[in-house]
C-alpha cells in the first residue's frame, strides 16, 4: 500500500472512531435538560416528579408560583449521575415543612431543574442556576392539592411507548380509595381503555386499549391517563368523576407508538428506562390478596398505607438510564470505513 493510501486509511479510521465512540454516549443525552410532572394530591407534602433528564448532576427544585413564573424555592431533591446521563423517573421532592404547615387547599407550583454548579451536592439558589434559562423544557407548572389522601398517576416519559399485546403500561398509580384509570386520546372525551384498581400503590398497571382505534393510527398519538373515583359498583363508567387538584384532573400524558407505524429505527435514540421487575400481582395488602375492582387479579399495592409515599424513598428511581444509543449509526460509520479500506487497498495494488 502506498504512503498516500496509508494516510487515507488512517484518516478514515480516525473518523470512524470519532463517529462510533462519542455518538453512542452523546445520543443518550438527546433530550438534554428536561423535567416532566403532572398535578397530584398529597397528604405529606411529597410531590413526585415523573421524569428527569439532565446533562449534568443537579437538583429538582419546587418553586412557588409568582405571577405565572417560578418564585421562591420551597423544596428540592438532588439528582446524581447514571453511567451516561442523569436520567431518573418518579423522583420524590418534599415541600419544606415550614411551607407545608401553612399550606391549605390547592396551589400552583413549578418543578424546575437546577444545575449543581459547584458540585457540592448542596442546593444553593444563589449559585445553582436554573437549567430553564437555556432549556424551557427544564421546568413545568403543576397544581398540588393538600389532602388527607394521596392520588397520583405516574407514567410520563420522553419517548413513545409501544402497545404490547394491546395494552398500555402506566408506571405507577396511587389511590387512597378504590377507583379507576381511564385512557383518552388528547382532544377527545371518549375513553379507549380503562382499568379498575383497589386502594393502594400500584406499579406497572396495564390498561387494555381499543384494538381498532390503535390499529387505525398511522403515526404516534398522545393520550391522557386520568384517575377517577369509583361510583360504588366497581366498574368504570364515564359518569365516574375524575379526581382533581384544583381544576386539573389528576393524571398523566403518554405518547403511544402507532399501531400501523413501521419501525425503521430512529437515527438518534432517546434515553430509555429499564424498570426492575415488580412484585407478583398476587402480593398482599394488610394480609390479603389484592384484586382490581373488576374482580381480576391486578398489580398489587406495595405499601399497607395507601395514603403515604412509602416505597418511593429519598431520591428513589424506578429505573436507570439505558445505553446503546446511536448503535445503528455507529455500524453505518464502521461499514463506510471498511469500504474505504477496501478501496484504498485496491488503489495501492494498482499503483504498484
């Protein structure tokens, strides 16, 4: 092989390495700084933020509302690193005791991502700047109602969820009394699926969706999953009222992968969460098996205290960031490198 061909090969190999190594890590951070949360009812001042994606370690900070924008901080939780990225789901943040004692009814709060600028893992509002200055997705506004009960629907994530066996999975539902979760396409009032649940903390709740509706979708679509009170018969009916925090239904938004969509694989993958296997659906609460309102065995509460935040834990997460993003692009780059190597070899032989 000639000197020129050798230099070309070296350049190509360097380019391939640059494409394959950083890309696999960089694409994990495709979402950048982002928080997702929705309105909820709490009895102890714990607000659960559904998903957090951050480029650097930092804090999820609750702020009081100040005329439609974040005001004074009223609670925070440190969010550290995973191997590739700070990515967490179901992050509990406690409202400061001094604020919670004087709390009554429903208030508007902001969940805002702040960067740990000095790296001391201690929140300082003067030093640890809001990531929302550069990324508007790093903050979100919700309503929180103080009550002697708890209602939350947690499932929001940053990528579309495929429908497995005709069902949608909601990561967690907290109910203090028997009730239901109902799924409706955004912009429509009609339900395309529901699930009746006993009181308690339920994880990985599956909801069967209307098969024909899903099959007709040719692109991803958004749904709203809302908690409803049971009217007393244990069966969901559209007349069963939604549970609210102020004027907002307690629920979550999910993006559902289209039933007819072809999956050619994204050019850049988004962070994914791997959730640890949950307890058996026949786990007990207060000494007995748990069944859904429709009489079928369901996901079991993980705590005997349906009103509390037991099972969340400080800084607890439902999963850790997955890796492998950008693998298809990396293979493409490697294939190009191999092709150039072959061409360079042929050119070298021809020049001799």
